C-alpha cells in the first residue's frame, strides 16, 4: 500500500484520536525509565505527539517527530504552544522508516503504538540511527489480542510476528542489549512495553 493511501486513512482518524487516553499512557510508560539529558530524541510515527511531548521531561536538546499523516501532525502541533513553548520538537511529515537522520545520531528512539504499522524493518533502522548506548523504547500489541480485520488488515505489515508473551516481545529487539519487556495494562487493554540499548 502506498504512503498516500496510508496517510489518508490515518488523516481520517486524527480528529478523535486524543479521546483515547490509552495511547497517552503507553507513551508515558515508554519514557518513564529513560535518563535525562539526551541530545536527540526520535518519535517514530508520532501521531498526535504523545511520546514526543512525554519525552520533554527528559530535557532533550531536540526531538524529531515524524508521521505520514498531515492531520495527525496538525493535531500534534496545535498542542505545542502549551506543551512545548520553547519549540524543542520538530514535526515532520513523511515515512518514519527510514527516519530522516544520519546514522548513529540519536540518543533515544521512541515508537509508541505504531510498530504494527511499520513492521520488523523498523528495527534495522533503529539500530542504524541510534548511537552506541542509545536507548530504544517501543510498544507492541499482543498476538493473542491483535486481530486486524477488514480495511485495517491491509495496513499491517506481514514481516512482524506479534509476540504472545514478554519473552517474545523482548526477542523482537534482537541485536540490542539490556532488553526488558513488561506488560503494560490499563483496565482490560494491554500492550508489551520493551526497552533496549543499542550495542
Ligand atoms: C496508532 S497511531 C500511534 C501514534 C502515536 N505514536 C501514539 O503514541 O499515539 C499510528 C500512527 O502511525 C502513523 N504511521 C503509520 N505508518 C507510518 C509510516 N510508514 N511512516 C510514518 N508514520 C506512519 C500513522 O499516521 C499514525 O499516526
């Protein structure tokens, strides 16, 4: 499926996206254990910016947030006067794989609630962009719960095996070190949250 078709689909979800607070909670969980002071944080497939804004608590020099959907980005940028008055976050429209940065320049890569749209190909790119010792944090849906159907099914890449437990979730970060995976749940909804370090 081409990027324009994908962007149109996600544009159509933008207006009400922030009403679902689960996504904001997942983004917070990704950022929570990370150390302060990164130079460059990347928010991969940022949507309306939950992870990018959550990352501001780390006091980064820069955050680059990339998403295919102009409408999602417009929602994100509309929050900037309140949430990012200093303009630390740069919002960029376009594909998030590959991320538009040089090799080994990022200190943190965040990918919240989006891996199931990007596919396993994202991991090689995250290895590429992270500095040695850089931190990766992503969420991933469980293969026991995630059953894409109808129009939605076409948006899900085939190269990703969805994990059914924390061990399988951690295994997605092959090639990274200090990998940990936990189950993050709010009410009846849950995802795996994975943290890892670039070797
Ligand atoms: C479920 S939303 C998650 C948004 C955000 N990360 C969050 O935590 O709420 C998925 C996002 O992935 C974006 N997306 C899907 N495929 C993409 C791609 N190949 N490149 C960039 N963004 C993509 C969509 O536009 C959408 O904003």
